[in-house]
C-alpha cells in the first residue's frame, strides 16, 4: 500500500472513531434512565387529589381547617376535590343535630350554604338553642321550611348520618378532623398551610 493510501485509511479510521465517540456522548446527554423518564412524566402530568374529611360541626379544630382547605382549592383549582363525611362525636351535645341540619339542607340542594353557616356560627349554637338557630339558618338560605322541619329528624337523615359515622369507625377514625387523601389516612394532620400543601403535592406527583 502506498503512503498516500495508508494516510487516507488512517484519517478515515480516526474520523470514524471520533464520530462514534461524539454520537455516544450526545446519546448519553440526551437520554434518560427509565426512572428519570418516569419522574419527568410525573412532574409534567399531575394527578388529581381527592381529600376526604371526617368532620364534627361542633369541633373547633374542624372549623380551623376550613381556611386551609379553601386556600388549597384556590391554589390548585379542579386538581383538588374535598368531600365531607359526618362524624359527630359523642362528647359534643349538638354535633349530631348539626349534621342532621346540614343533611336536611342537602336534600334541598343547599348543602354548601348550610355547611358554611353551621361552621361560621359554631361558637353561638354550641352554647345552646341549636335547633332554633339552625332553623334560622334554613330560613336565611331560602329552604322550604315545611320540608326542612320534616326532614330534620326523619329516618332518612338519621340513617345517613349514622352510616357515614359507621363508615368512619370502620376506617379507624377516632377523632376529628381525620383526613384521607386518595384513600390513604393521614396519620398526623398538617399543622399549617405549607405542610398541607406539601402533602397534597406529594400525592399529586406520585
């Protein structure tokens, strides 16, 4: 082989080696491991988060979490849903009646309005005259009062409250509020909004 051919072959070999190295480096930079790819997909596609709250209307702690829940809904919108379950504690004299009042309002499509009023007036009706105060709330939100009074102590309303509390007891609810997020019970309630937000985001990007 002539020197010119040898030189050409050597140059071609060097070009091929360099090209392979460059390709390999580029591929390593641009590719991800399966775990990295999965993490990226999770970050780019958040999951909806469902919060279930077992609640007692006479429980001050249950009321204290309302602003935190509202803040979550404002920040995350439809990505976070919050549902309630009645869990009146035996030690609270008017908690069961409060749940009945809210459920009676729900039967007329006014659950949220009565729910909010009962929590807002907690410190008032907890001291007495609860049924009379709840009746006033029902009038304020425009319920059919004859229907409301019929429903308040009805078997249907009492059974709904009973079943929701029994469901909580089966799920080892012992105090209020107790939160379940995407079906998993929180062993310790968040102490502030940042903790609540962090927990929600953890489930959102699982």
